[in-house]
C-alpha cells in the first residue's frame, strides 16, 4: 500500500522497488543475454518519460542552465556484423551533475537533458550534454526504508540512458556508465555491467574534432549493435515532472 501511495506522475515507487531488490536486473539478464553479439541491455529505470523532443545531430540537450563539464557523445548504430544502420532512433536521458532528473527537480526546464536523435547514412549519431554524476535513488518513501533496514547505500554510478531502435530490429534499452570501479560494483540496482562501461576522454586543449568546444571538456565514443527482431517500446513509468515542492 505504501508503494502505491508514494507513486505519482513524477515518481514510480513500484519500479524503483523492483530495481533495488534486483528483480528488474534478473528479468533483464534472463531475456537479454547478449549472446548473439548485440549490445547488452540495462534497466529502463523509474525516470523515463517518453516523448522527448526530436533533436538535430549534435544538438545540446540542456534546455535550462545546467552547470557542469561539457560532454560530447558520438558513435554508430550497426548490425551485429558492423553494417551501419541508417535512420536508427536514439532516445537519450540522464540526471544532472547534481544527481537529479528533471522529473524530480522543479528548477530544471521541462525535458532538460532528454532528447531523441536519428542516425545518418553512415549509422552515426552525435549529441552534446553535460557530464552526469552518480546519485542516490529516492529514499523518502518505502524503498528508502527498505535500504536503511538492509544497511545498503542508495547510490547509482554515473550513467546515460539510451533506447535504440530501428525497423526490423529488437529495441535496445541500455545504459552507458562512467564512474569508479567501486561505484560500479556498488550500484544499488545491480545494473552496471562491465560491457556497458564507457570510455571518457578528457580534453584540456582545443581539439579540431570538436571545433565548438571550449576546454576543458569530455568526449565519449560508443557504438551500439542491434539484433534482428520486432521493435517494441516500453510504457513510460512516469508522465510528468516535479512542481515546486515535488519529490526530490
């Protein structure tokens, strides 16, 4: 009953509970083992809203002032054999450098740090954002009581969420992680898989590959491989964002 009472348009306590007890990751591993060579999947999480704005290649997805190191993301979406997939869609979202999704934070603009991108004829995507930080999952409800009873830290390592889809391919729901080995090992939802750890490159000088970037900044090149199948898409666990005084 408490889980239902603590669920609203901007917080899904039921999804969060399934995540922190490991149920979500167990189901994910059973259904998406990566043995065909496709990119490993990861949890959708309780903060996916859906309907993020369509963005031009290379667009900056911060829609309100979001202080933090700039992060430039690029890569390709391909078949298992490396053939580029043109017209693939990438739905991207992540927490701010202070560890809050805009659905939790009334001070962030609607759909801040969220966007959808389409690959070009070479299967390439690119976008700009700010480097996310690790953060605690919400602990002001029954999930927090459970974690305290278990003497567990509520922390998730820093990561970016992706839903990657294309006609004739199984939809990939995944995350790319950037954090210390200790933080990855202690992920409260057991979701940080070795195969999904990204490589961050710090740029302390101007780089011709990023002509609009002012040092220091970070970049990450990360490719996604899709397996043949029927696309399907998750039901967003939340539909709105926090208003003043909403869940933090």
